[in-house]
C-alpha cells in the first residue's frame, strides 16, 4: 500500500508541474501581447513626434508642407495627380472601391491616387488642395464601423474634422459611404463627412452615394459612380467620348454544351439551393418557406394589408425579434416572352456575363451561367418605375406630362406628385386632353397665345395637349429660360411619345430656346442640339 501511495503522489506531482507550466506559458503570451501593443502605441507616438522634425529638414520646394511620406499634397504634385481618393476602410471594401475609382479616373485622363488617412500627418493639408493643386478633386470613400463610428484608419481624420475651424473653400469633393442598414446609425460616417466638408466651405460636385452591405453594395457603388463620371467630365471639360472607358464591361459567353446541373435556375447565390437546401440560412442562402395562409386584413376601401403565414418546418429556424422575411419576386412570364420576341433570341439558350474588371468584387452581374429566360424572370428588373433615390441624384428637374384623363391614365400620379412635394421634381406640368374645359381654362389663365403648331382648342388629342404643355409654356417665355439654364448646366433632355408631330415640335421649340436664351444663330443652335444628342444628353424614346 505504501508503494501504491507513493506512486499516486508522484503522478499528481507531475500533473501539478504540467499545469503550472501551461499557466506560466499563457501568462507569458499575454504579457508579450500587451508589451507589443504598448510598443506599437509608443511607436505611433514617436512617429507623430518625429515627423515635425523631418518636416523642417526635408522638401525644400514646399516649405510649409510635411514630408513626402505624410503629405498627400506633396505626392499629388510630385506624381502629377489631380484626383485624390481618401478611404476609411475596416474590412477592405472601401479601399478596393477607391482603387477602382482611381483606375476609372485615369482612364478619363485624370491621373488619380489613393491615400490611407492613417498615413496623413497634418490634416491642414486639406485646406491647401484646392489652391495648390490646379483642377483637383478629392473623393472620400468612408465606411461606417460599429455603431456609427469611423474605421480605425479614419479615426484621426474624423477627430480633426470635428474640431477644425479651417476654411476649405476651393476644395472640390464628393463622398461615397459604406454601411449596413441593419445598424441604427446607417452610413453615419459618410453622411457626417459630407455635411461637415460643406459646412467648412468645400464644394460638393456630385451627390453623396451610399452603399448597403445588407443589400447589394456592389450595385450601389456601380450605380453611383456611373453618375459621378459625367459630372467629373463636365467639371474638367473632358470630351464625353471617353466615357465609354468607365462603363460596365462584361465578357459574353454562349454555352452550347453544358450540363443542366451547372446552370442557375433562379437561385440567389448557391447553385442548386432550390433543390437541395442546406444550413445555415441567410439572405444569400434563403430557406424556401411555403405560404400556408394569406388573409386580407382590411374590411373595405381600396387599401390592402395582407396577413401571411409561412411554414418553416424543418428549417431549424426560430424567430428572434428583428427577423424579417425576404420576397424573391418573379417577373411576368408574358413580358419575358415578349422581350424574347423583340430581341429575337432563344430564351432557353444558356450564357454567362463575366466582369472584365479583375478588381470587381462580383465576377458576374447575377448568377451565371443561366438562361435568358431565367435572367429575365429572376435577375433583371424589367417592369419597375425609376426609384426615388435615382431621382434624388438629379439636380433641378422639370417634367411635362400629357394624357387623356387624370382619373384614368395619369401614370404614376401619386409618385410624381410626391416627388414634386418633396422637391425631387422642381416642376410638374400636366395636361389632360379629355378634360377640355379645365385645360382651356388653364390656357386662359396663363395667357398663352394659341399659336402652337398643330393646335386646335376644340379638338384636342393627348399629344396636342402635351405639345401645348411644353411648346406653349416655353414659347411664351414661362419656362424657356429655365429649360435653357438646365441644359446649359449639363442637364439632360428626355422626350418620350409621338414621333410624327410631338417630338418634332418639341425639338423646334428647344431650337428656339437655344437661340433666344443662348444667343446663338440658327446654325449654332442646330449644332448645339447635335452635340447634345452625340453626348447622350438629348434622349428620345418616340414612335409613330
């Protein structure tokens, strides 16, 4: 027994030694980690303390600037860059978007550079960009981190921006923010930077863009930058023919021999997910829940509120406050068939579109390979009206609309009137050909002379009335000057409807506007319209 007891004592002694060793090792690693962090902080402090000294002994050309390593102005001058892209990025998406913007800018003939805000040693440089770098533009790509906070690399910039009283007059800028709508302070950083730069005197040359990581941030970014470049081209007076270099570019491939198992049939992300569902379920891998109950809650009137129940049996999902249901809609099969007929394509042919930009986050605009039928049914929005945020990207906007009857065919009446009330539309001018009394009263009130081409006040078609609505108002000078100012300010002119009379009358009226308010001859005005058409700023969707 004594021998046995001694053996047990020896066994536990070894175990105690082992555990003690593990404890010492863990303690050593923790201490080492904190020492490294402290050393890193010390190095950061040292860097900030040393830079002013370097500033004094370097760069004799720009005596008031920092060293080349910390001054983006020095770098812009040395490298002959005109566009500076500053990014606040936590996961790398903001930095990647910045690199793509720099590439686009260079394609337009505007040399650009990206710059990490963490490398800047004096943010007062931002006050000098507009004065010292001729024709400069600064693009801020700012991600929001956590609960409305700046990213780590943009923290010092954010602190400076809050405290500074410097004058940023002369700074031309725009902002793209990255965020996630599931968070309360969505895109807080981008919004703050945009507002604060304007407060300090900066000039915004293009509306702020916002990307939603909970939705399709890639699409948000592409849509924003497609509107950005025409504004940049106008500011820098660049020929519009170069715009094709920064459009969306995809390589098209038609698959003649491919297994059906390799073809997407409407899945949002994972191939075959409709047939073989797998956990975990999320927005990119949804659980397909059958609808078991649909019940209308309103007992009368023209409004509708539906009660819908879904069966999530077998999904292993449980409801948590804040959960939401996504709907993956399908376009009208008849519209899809009609598009196939108009395009003259076999809707069941399988193809792929591959992004030619190697830096794009998505290799395809939608899941590929797939058929034309699937793409038009599940992936392409073929029937939606313009979205509100697309209108908000515009400046002043005038809309002339004509139809037969206000109660029957005033298309998108609620949306258009809402846009006008919110200021998205600067002016909304409507006319209805089957409501002749009211229309004629409007003519009398406006004192419009009845000399509009093809105009008959007693027999009016909707096209006649539309021509009155635009041509008449512009002829008497009510809106002619405003139309000219919008077009001269790089505005776009869009005509939709009858080609035989209406479109011709509208163009002739526009010609008169250009001559009267632009001080141009007939030949110059005609050439002006041709240039608008060539540059894609005079657009027509007309038919006879």
